[in-house]
């Protein structure tokens, strides 16, 4: 799987599949483009005609109302037509292969696939096999990658802490199963963060996690020292039953972010979470709703980032 | 729960949650606004650009294809973007609370929630807790209120009987469980109807129903005398099994509207029903499809009323 | 059931329910209209404002993501508003009759129903009973008819073989259960094909199939001689279990289209399939993806044909 797949010969973004292989200049271009969409005054995100006449297909093999909604809103605000397909309940149930589904949609003159799939590499696979004029955006594939989530996180960080080179960022929780964490680590390192620290019990860390370019800590109290940005991960409840963890309350006691724990970090540290949050499991309600939380800002920024990525990828298709 | 919640400081409609607390002038303004949308010639409801660039979210916690469709059509004819979410099958199933779902949607820069929920007060709750720039329209909450249905009924009545002050209106059927009936009674009294009469078996009437400002009758033949407007309610079949009623055929014999019964009312009485109708249960097919029936006119008027309420509420958001 | 139902008094297309009763001139008009939509350069199907302000309701009583998607795309590219209703899970589950559902949607000022139903004649029934200003498009009814599929097939054939009068066309597979085959046979005969040959085991042919205007063959090797156009039908797997057929592999051996069998037909024969294909059941992968296959072209043409039929039917509604 070549990461260059996502760039056209001029080095412009053609697909957005993973942070891997994208350089600082390109990530910064995404952030700057998103800024132009986010700069709209107050609550009025203006509708722009950039993708009028274009057709975007949401191919969701995994159900995710929240992510699908943000992509749908972003597409509509770019004036594109959107078709949302829940594939679990459609053509493939007639025994049609994924590739045949893709070929058929291509033949209907669609311009972009937004793909969510439970299998790592699904979006890459589609990008490799789809027609040359079609762009693919990865909206989450297995444990592999969730690049738009990582970029909206970078965008949010930059709004509060413009200089990545001095930043110490802690990512806390279930790193092992998290495509979000993988993409965040790559993006933070590419943007030149001073330190990316992962804080988790050993059972929730991948083997050789240090090779990803992170420092490792198994103790939240220690780990939060000198931290500027705290990223909490969602704890999937099913991990509890699989013996990876003792119990919710035990987890919260050790790795839950409480107001007391938060005081250990820098006084102006911001708290992030990709949502949906489990109140009282990985994060205390007072922190989630407190003054240092930027969780809802992340959601808002998700629209701008998706508008940015969609419009950039579509521009490499030639005359719109 | 303050009913003033739905008015902005200038007394303009900001949310539309209940008829309760709205005065005759405001209800009349809604009817007059709807008239401007309904006046479009023949079958061609023209599309107007009033809400272009606005995002309306249909939050349906209770499934209702018919109501959702009318709101979606009304929104599209106002040129808004519409996102329909069936919440039973989405985020809240990941254990997210209602408030977190609302907060997240707010953060996506939506402008209006259309809420349908099985619990009384749900739309109020959302209106109380949502961001100040967002309007909430109640599309039915528990047994409490269904104000757009009541207003489309008032609109339909006014088309045939312009003078409310001389009108005698009978509401027939399951008053006890009907949010529609509650809203109709409030609207009719506010608009100054001469009499609102409820006709039902005792088991299908709320305790102290007279305090709502109605006269009570347990006999259909007696109750239909001098009536100008007959509003039949849908009989929920599940009431049968709950021992509130003997049987469908027994109910039809006593409270079903037949051509013979209809003759007791005034000769120019109109027959209404919020739909979907149970033919042969609460209403005879000959009456439902007969010349005095205005049931389908009610459906048509539902689009105009929803366009009116949506555009009025959105205007209080300031510059569009 | 009168086939004239689909024409207005001037002989223009008002509904599109079946090929039956339409003459060569009208079928050719559909093909020519589709050509104007298909002629858009490259991958950019331009959006046209022909149906702006019109509301099209997809009434799918049978689930079909593929067909629904093509109709939805066609409608959006004509700038119509589209409401998609999966009726199995909606109003009729409240015990509302089909006619009441139709009456209610009519009252909401919709302009067109696209109907898919498991019962033969459903689209006719709706067209007979709907309001005069509404057009009905049959998107497949039981074993009866699938006229837009047949017309996109004719359109595809014409792109490769412009002269129908010299064409020999073979339709291969489960003719008995296929609404597609019925519509194709009618269309090919109306357009003056030299020969329509059906090739199938006796158990998958209707009684007296010759009366449809076809020649019959039970042997694929014999049947493919002199053939210009090969239309494969999808084999419904459920036929296997119903004792109509011995086994998948046996069927493929006798009636599956392999590269070897394909050589029997004319060297420039084209291979068609309405999709979704069962690779290795009715068609070999090398044929499906081979140079003579025009299967994906059919999918593309489906958009243009549906745009053509929708816009033609809507024009008979008077001033748009």
C-alpha cells in the first residue's frame, strides 16, 4: 500500500486516506484551507458553490451517525449532492462484491467516495481500484486510520496553541484499538510537536509503541506533568468484558481525567476528546464541561476540516 | 416549564413547543403566514429561498414517516438543507446522553431542531438547554403537545368557517392519550371558538377534562347536535388490548362516525382527522371519502403551516 | 389495465409503466432525449434546472439500493427535490392502506412517484388512482415490467449497434421470473429487431413464450450462433432451492457465459447484464470484465434514461 497513492503527480491531495506520507506543508495547507471555511462569522456557516454539480457518496459499511452527519453537512455546505448508503443493508447483501459495488457507483458518474469500514485498509483498497477521476476520503478504517479526525484535532490545537514546536501532547487511553490515536501521533510528529506522550495501561498499548515516535507512560499522575494538550480517547465498553481491563470504576480511578488530575498539567492545558464521551469512565463530567475543554470546538472544526479536504481533493480532478 | 420560553423578548415566535401561552394575535399571525405559502397556484407550491443556507435537523426519537416527510418537504420548499436523524438507531445507542447529542449537533452549526419524542416535555427540555441561536419545533411529544398539527387544523377550519366565534367544534375519540386533542382544545379556545365539545367514553377522557375549557359528552348522537366542525381522533389499536375498550366493532358502533351520525351535525359541518385513519374503526369509509371530509386538505395545509412556523422562528435568529 | 393510461391525450408520455402499448416513435423519442443528457462531456454530468421546484417521491416497497440510487441521482441532476420512502417500514405498518398513503403524499403537492413493488401491476394501480397532475414511473413491479431497465438496455445497444433491423439478440437465463426480460422483448420487437432469441432451460421459460415474439432455444452453444447482442439475466439463487434447477455449477456448465461460448456469437457481439452479476453462476468473470462487456456502460446509461423519462413525463404536467 503506497502512501503516495493519495497525491497526484503534482503532489496535490487526490485522496485522503492516512496521515502517513503527507508532509508538513500539505498538512498545513489542509489547516489553512479549513481556516478559510471556519472564518465565517458567528453561527452562520455560509454555503459556498465550490462543489455544485458534484456527487459525493457516503459509503458507510460501519454505522456512525455522527461522522456521517458531519461529512453530509460539509458536502451540502459545499453545494454538492450527497447520497448516503448504508452498505451493510444494501447491494452487498445480494452477494455483490465490494469492487462490483464500486464499479457500479463509478459508472453513475459520482465524484467522491467517503468510506467508513471496519477493516483496516478498506479506503486504500477502494482508492487503488477506483476510476482515476474519483477521490476517496477515509472516514475511518478498522484500527488503521481516521485522518479527518486527526486533522480536526490539529486544527483545534492550532487555534489555542499556534506553535507546535513547543507543544507537549498527551494521548490517554486505549491506544491499542484506536485508529484516531494512530492518526494523531503521525500528524503531531509531522507538524513537529516537541513531545507526543501516550499514557495507558500496558494492555491497551500496541507492542513496540515507541517506534511510532512517542514517549510512553503508564501512570496518569506522572504523565500529565508539563503537558499542553490532553487528548482523551473513548473507552470502548467491550474492552471491559474482554479481560483487558478490570472494571470501569477501576479504569476511571487510574486513567480517568478528573479536575484534580487536570491540575497536574500546565495551567492553560486544553482537554480534547473525539467523542462520543463516556462521562465518568474516561473523563469526569466537570472536566468534559469545564473551561479547559475544547471538545465541542473539535466538533465544529470537523465541518471546516471536512470541507477543506473535500474541496482540495476535488480540485485535483481538473476543471470542476 | 415556562411557556414564555417560546417567545423572544419582543414577543416573537422563537420556538414552537406548545399552543399554551400563545395569544390569539400570534396564532393568527401563524395562520396568516401559512396563507401566503398556501396561496401558490394550483399544484405548484413554489420554492422560496427564505431559509437558503440554513440547516434543519429532524430529530425523530419516535418513528413517523408522515410527519417527518411533511417537515422535510416544508424545509426543502424553504430551500433549507435538511438532515434527518432516527435517533433510536444512532448516537444514543452508543450511550451518549440526549444533551450530548444536542451539544454536538449545535456545534455543527445547525439552525433548527424539529423534535419528535415519546416523552412529554422533550422538546421543551431541548429548547431550554440548546444554544440561544437555535430554534426548536415540537413535532409531537408524548401525550403533551403537537402544536403544528393543531395549527394546520385551525388553518383548515378557517378556510371553511372563517369566524371562530360562532363555531361549535366536537373532538371525538381517545382524548386521554391524544397530544393532538390537547393542542386543538388550547388553540380553539385561544381563537375564541363558541364551544369545544369532547365526545368519548369515560375511559378515554382525562380526569377533570372540563378544566381544559370543554364541554363533555359520552354519547355521539347527542354530542353531534349543532356541531360545525367534527374532529375525529385516531384510535390506537393498542388501547383495545389494555382493557380500556371492549372491541373495535363495539367502539365503532358507539363512537364511529357513519353517514347517519354525520347527519345529526349541521348540514355544512366539516369532518377532520389527523391521520392515519382507521377505516371502519373510528370513521366509516363513506364519511372519510365523502363530500364533507376535509382530511386531505389538512395534509396539504400541513406543509404551509410548517413552512410558516419554520420561517417565523428562523426570523427571530437575526440576520439570516 | 389499459396501456394507454401512460399517454396523455396528445400521445405524450405521462406515466412510464410498461413498454407495452408504446410505439417505435415514442421509444425512439426516449432514446433521443436520453442522448442529450448522456452527451455531457467526460465524467461531468452537468446538472440541469429542468425540474427545479418539483418533488419526486421514491416509493420503494421492495428494497433496491442500486435502482433507488440511480433514480435519486437522476432526479437530483434534474434539480428536483427527492424524498425516499422505504414503505415496508413506514406508514403502512400503521395499517394505512396503499391508497391512503398515496392520497396523503398527493396532498403534500408532490409531482412524481417512482414506484418499486413486489406485486405485478402495482405501478399501474397507483397511476390509475393518483391525482391527474402526478406522474408515475415504474421502477419494477413483480414479474411484470421494468421499463427503465429495458430502455437503458436499448440505449446501450443503439450506442454500439445503431441499426436494430439487422440485429439478432439473445436473452439468456431465467426468463420465467424476469420482469427485465419481458420488458426487453417488448422493446426489441417494437424497435424492429431482426430476431429476439431466448435461451434457457425449459423450467425457466414461461408457457407459450413464443407468443411474446421470440424464438426459443434450450442450448447455449446452438443459441449463440449469429448473435449480435447477448443479454445475460441474473440467476436468483432462491431458484436453486426450489427444485427448478439442479445446482449452480450445473447451471453454469450449461448456461453460463464463458469466453469459449462467447466465441460462438458474432465477433463484435456485445455482452449485457442488468446487474448485480453473479460471477461464476451465469457469467464468467473474464467475460463480465472483458472487452465485449458493456455492463458498466449500461449502469451509466441508466442515469441518462431515467433523466429522460422523468423530464418527459413531467413536461406533460403543463407549465413547470
